[in-house]
């Protein structure tokens, strides 16, 4: 039996399938993360082509049969077009999509994740959001999916040049543990603590931000076994290097 459902969704990823189709990954407000077959969208004449493109946000009408979703129609709401005008903000947006795609296993719908992603994309596109907003988003997404990061044993007023963060424990530790700890410079550690408090410091050091993104990438890989490639691209841009 074929059922028809309607949900708001954001396209996280699109992969070509057969000659003219795509398999798109949507984060929806009603069903969480789902895979959807979009038939014929690779044809230049397809009216649904934009629905099957990363960053597409709209009302998706889907048919469901045997647990499989197929795109029927799409009502456009946004595509966050100005992200492409600034390479750093574009990569921050791409990192936001990749983060929830890699962390969400697709088994439990998380409306909070959909709302948080939509808020970040809107901030990046229309509100002047920057890389610090991405870090706040990532910390929220980690918390939503049960991988929350904490202060751990961090102590302010310490004159240490480096602080140890344990990837297994998800927090700072007084004594590094071989194989599971990484080091942050004191400046990056203080900035990270500010983000953990929900603060958004003005004009943070790009090198400290790059350190934090590298740490978060390692943390996600430790917890999920998945790599976040876009974080590396952002780190290159922050350091004045060309993305690979």
C-alpha cells in the first residue's frame, strides 16, 4: 500500500542514482533523517531538480511504500543562496549539513536537530553568522545526539601553555591519557570554554578556531568512526591556505 506524507525538510546530501535519478538525504521535522529517491531530477527539464540539491529547504510531498520514500512534489521555502557569495560561510554551511548527516543514525527523529540546523543556516545566510556560530551549533548537535562535551577538569587561572582534552571522556583532563587525549593551546582552550558556556566571543583568533574544529572532528571520529571532511577545509581557509 502506498501512503503520501508531507514534511518540511532540508537536503543534506544528494547522490546520483542510475541515469536520471538521485538519492537525497533529508533532515525533516517530522521523520528525522531519511533517504528519498528523486526520480528524473538529473534531467535539465525536471521541475524538481532544485529539491534534490544540498541546502534546499521546503515542503516535501513524499510517497511511502514498503518503508521507502520517493519524492512526489516540492514547495520551495529557501536555498540560502548568499552562502555561495562568501567561501568561508559556504563551507560553514556545508559543515553544518555534514555534521548532522554523519552523527544522525536515522533511527530516532530529532526535531531539535532540524530546528537548530535551520537556525544556523539562516544566521549564516542572513544574519552575519560566522565560524563561531558553527562551533556553537556543533556543540548543540553533539548534545542532542548524546555526545555532549563538558568542561571536565579544566581550571581557569592556570598558567599552562597547553590543556589536554580526552576524546573518550569528552572533556578536559588534568593528566593526558595516552592514545585518547589531544592538546589545545591555552588560547584555544579558553576560547573553547567560552563556547561551551554558550558565549560567542568577538573576533576570535582564526588559529584557535581551527584548533577547536580539528578537536571536534577528532571527537566525532572517536565517537562515530566517521570523518568530517569539511572541517579540514574550514581550517585551511582560517589559516589562509587554499582548501584541498
